[in-house]
């Protein structure tokens, strides 16, 4: 352990084996201290950033049926919906009134929507409101490509032409196909997820990366996930941030699994900061962890409080519902000893 601590403090890159030893064996507070040291080297200013945005789930219809998802409804279900243009417009207007700079658009894999639907949605939001569209996780892009008979690159070029500005890192879960076959067998594979991101980065789009852990994966598979992200970031530099959160089992087909603890969250977050040495920004997840653990996360490697999430539906469907307004986020950041700063998707400060 002493050798590993020295290696981290010397700024040397961790191997997968070393990261696994840290994840499984290191003392919690030692991990926090190391992650905090690395975070303060990268971000010497005592600033914690956040973004004002809203998650707009344009449809809950999905044919993927992921076992960890409480949000989707199959086609024809009485609760199935696709948002109308009026509903979309009202949500974007509300976001702008609250100082929002972007909307995050994500939906299920809906077999009834052609590629033109997504182009028109982007064109409408971008054209009428001029707001940054952070939209469509890699599994959605892969599905659009499959349905339209186009390549991923062709789909991305069309969406960019319609107003797509960046891509959220959703749908990564754990980027190991053994895990994906167990929890989401009909969704994009690990290679497909990474290929969408690599193609997007090649087209000049910035994206985020995520990890949802604490379900059927092993600790070694969590580390493999981080290494695959680090490899791609070495090649492209296109990821702006990494966000991880524990699986929320409520109302899902995996509801009998015990929920991950705050302890496990903080360990995984700290190890992520140590492994992802080429990621500038690591976000805390107050949406799943609540405000107190999110404040502690700022001392376990996180330098960003994520989004105000004016609207969030997916985690809420699993029975977890933390709500924070912008002034509460600013107060929590200040109380933790940092200066809050609003930012854009690509971490430019927003002056208001
Ligand atoms: S996680 Fe996404 S792809 Fe999977 S069932 Fe839910 S909405 Fe569909």
C-alpha cells in the first residue's frame, strides 16, 4: 500500500491491478485524502462548479427492457408517452427563466420514431430557443443508426446539422459485455458505446462519461470500465467530465439487490479520480446520494456538483427523489468551504 501511495503522490499512472488493490483494500480516509490531493493539484482554486439544466425525457417508450430501469414503458403501455412540441417548448422556457444554459434530451429506444423526429426536435429547440442541446446517449445513437440504415457517423452528422451540440455519457453502466448481457442484453455493447463516443469526438463534439455501479459487476469490472474510458480519453481528449453513481434498485427487475452504500460510493469515486488521470472534471452525484454525501464527495475527488436538474425522472422512478434549487446548491458548496461557480457543458464560467 505504501508503494501505491507513493506512486499516486508522484503523479504516476496506476495499472489496473494497482487500482483494484486500492478499491478493495485501501482505508476509506486514505483514499479520500489521495483523491483530494490529486483534485487540488488539478484545480488549485477552491471552486466547485455546477450547471443549470433540465433532463427532458422526450419519450418513455423503450424496447430495450434493461433490468435496472424503472423508467421505461413498452410500446402500447397505457403510461407510454412522447412529449408534444408544446410540452417541449414549455420545459425549455422554464429552464431559460431559471438561468439554464442547456437541456439534456434523453429517451427510450422508441420503435415508432424515425430519425426525422429527432432532427425536428433539435431544430425546434435550437432554432426557437437557441439553447445548448446536450442530447442522446450512445445506445440511442446506435438504435437510430440501426433503424435508419445509416452509420453512426452519418446519424451524428445529421443530428449535428439539426442542432446537436454535445452528447451525455448515459447508457454506459459498466463497459464490460459480461455485465451488459446480464442487465441490458438488448442495448449497445461496450465497444459500440465507446465507438459512438470516439466518432463524436472525431466530429468535434464534446461528451461526458458515466458509470452506474453496484449491481452485478465485480470490483475488477469497475476498474476495467475506468481503464476503457481512460484509453479512449488518451486517444481523443473529448470527454469533459466523469460522473458515477450507484444503481438504485427500487421498482426495477433487480430490486432484490441490496443498494450500494455511501461508503462504496465514496471509495469508487475516489478511485475514479485516481485512475482517470486524464479527466479534468469529476462530478458528485447529489441526485442519488443526497446533499450531505455530495458535500463529502467534494473531498473524495469531485470538483463539480453536476446539474441543478430542474427536472429528473429516471432516478425518481426508482423511488429516490432529492431536489435542490440553485441557491441550495450554492449554499451547500459554500458550506463545504468552496466558491460556487455556474458553468456551461464544457466548463466555461457563466457570468450572470
Ligand atoms: S435504461 Fe434506457 S434503454 Fe434501458 S430500458 Fe431504460 S430507457 Fe430503455
